[in-house]
């Protein structure tokens, strides 16, 4: 009974001090908002690539404080470290300073985000294919995969498989598959996934052997089972000091496999 009267007195106090009450309610609301945001962030982090089955012995190349690298550096890493079985280099339209690229579909022009990747992409990541054939996944330069959302947008009344589109470089791309939208992944969402050879924009120097495009791609590596590529980190820095201009010029000092 005493607790009831204490509560009644507290409610009476709040009704008489409305400014104080408003501040308290606002503060409590903000606190709850941050609790919800933190919980959402934790859930998303824990669910990133949770359903991937091919992540064993997969590493990503880190330069300095990030994962932006250069395309041709992947070849030099394979030469240096025999325990690397495969590499997969990716880049996204956002890395080129733009959000989307124009795609021609029939007589319409549609903006689309693009993920360019090596043909080995499927050996590194699982994709839920909802249309098309697994054995045609980026096996040819002019093949492309669409997200489910973008397929519904670009071909709402048609079967997208076999349809032809043109990218900003006027490359003819044939749609060979439709995948579930990329979510909760280290890979960014993309409307279209196609071969990285199609990303050689004029002046972009994607395939320059001197690594002028540093920072524009992400390099994934698959190592032999049982190897520990991270143990090579010290040697990696020394190697880059010899061959990589951002290290020999003293711009970067750290590199790592993680």
C-alpha cells in the first residue's frame, strides 16, 4: 500500500512540474532509441554472411586502414605466396565516384548499381540463384546476373533470362541469371553483377600493371586448407615496399591479410 501512495505522489509531482516531466520523458525516449539502434547494429553485424558456406580459408587484403587495393596486385600475390589457390577481385560502381550507371534495356534507360567481379566470384560467395543456370555464372565476359528487385523493375512482364542490355561502355551484356538481393554481406548490394573486365572505363586504369588504380578494388584470396596467410603479414609489407609505389613512396606503411 505504501508503494501505491509513493507512486501516486510521484505522479502528482510530475503533473505539477510539466517542464521537468517533459525533459525526463524526452531523455527516456532518446535512451530507448539508442538501445534499439545498438541492438539493430549488433544483430546486423552478427548476421553478416551468416549463411555463407565458402568462407573457410578466405582472406581479404588490407592496405593501411582499409581494404581498397589495386587489381593487378592479386597476380603478384599469387606469384609470391604459393599457398594462395585463387583470387577474386571486385569493384562497385560506388567506388568509381558514382552511385549508378545507365543501363539500356530495350528502348528504356535505367539507372543501376553494378558489382564487377572476377569469374571466380561464385567460388568465394554463395548466391541464391532463382533463375538461370549455376554453370553459367559469369563464365563469359558478356554474361551478367541481375538482382531479383532489378529484374522485376527492368523486365516486369518478361522472363529476363537471355535478355540483352547495354552498360555505360556500350558493352552488350546477356542476362544469364537472377539472384536474391544481396543483403547482410561484405559484398555491397548491386542491381547487376558482371565481369570485372567490363569495368575498364576510359582513364580509370583498372588493369594498369603499376597499380595506379590503388583503392578502387577489393582483393579476396582463398588459401590452401591449413595455411595461415596472416603469418605472412610482415613479409607482405616488405614485399610491397619493393613493388608497390604507395609503399616505396612512403604513403602507406601497413598491409595485412585478414
